[in-house]
């Protein structure tokens, strides 16, 4: 945990130097890659951060999502892919009984005319499995058609992964849990 805390401090320092350093993006990308290697040695890190600790995602993930996310191994964010700040979020899974994919990627591309193009890896569901019927993570993930009524929810959920979960993963991992009775409990 100490190595991860040191890595988080390094990432925060790089963020603070954003306007002072020419190679900011390269340094930050390298630091996140180094952090990912440390996180890989902590069993269940991303499952804990996303499903158990982050307050916004408790409502997004339904019961079936929880079963599937037992196979979730890591999260990756590629930010500022172009001058419009487009980004992609990659969810990595170990082999599982639900779908064949080991990587699921959702990309938000901000176009010059002000619209957003949303693409996602097609999920190759295994026999007798499909997108869970209740709205949840996989419903959100598979929504790629841009409509006025879903525009806000796409931005909100994706931005939380990019700007909150990805950047402050250690904070959420270390914070107390919130149990189903809406009371704080120690981790």
C-alpha cells in the first residue's frame, strides 16, 4: 500500500505541474502505467473501488452486474486523445462464464460541430447470457446511439470513471464502505 500511496503522490505532483512542464501528458501517462502495475498486485482493487466504495456507482450496478464484475481485473483510461479532449475507458476482465471479451472499451469522441460520437466494444455474450434486463452498467455500456435524453447520463457516468474513479482510485479504495442500510462502516 505504501508504494501505491507514493505513486499517487507522484501523480498529484505531475497534475500540479501541468502548466509548467512541456512533457506533462507523457509523464502522467507513465505514472499511471506505473500505478497500474502496483494496483495489479492488490487482489480485487478495482472491484472494491468501483462496486463497493464509490457512492455514485452503487445505483448503476445491478445484481447481475455484481456477479459479472467478480471477473473485473482492471480499469484503464486514455485521456486527451485529440484536441477536443476525447477519451476512452477500458474495462479488463479475466475469462468468465458471461462473455468472451476480456477487454471492453467505451470511447467518447467530441467532434468539431459540438456533437459526441460514442462507440463501444460489441459484447460477445456466451450462450444463455445477454445484457441484464434491469438498467445497469452493461445497459449503459452498450448504449452508443447519441440521443438528447441519454446525452447527460453518458457524460455523467463516463466522466465519473475518467475524472473521479481513475484519478482518485486510492482514495476510494481506502475510504470507509457504505452498507445497504445507508450507514457508514469501517473497511
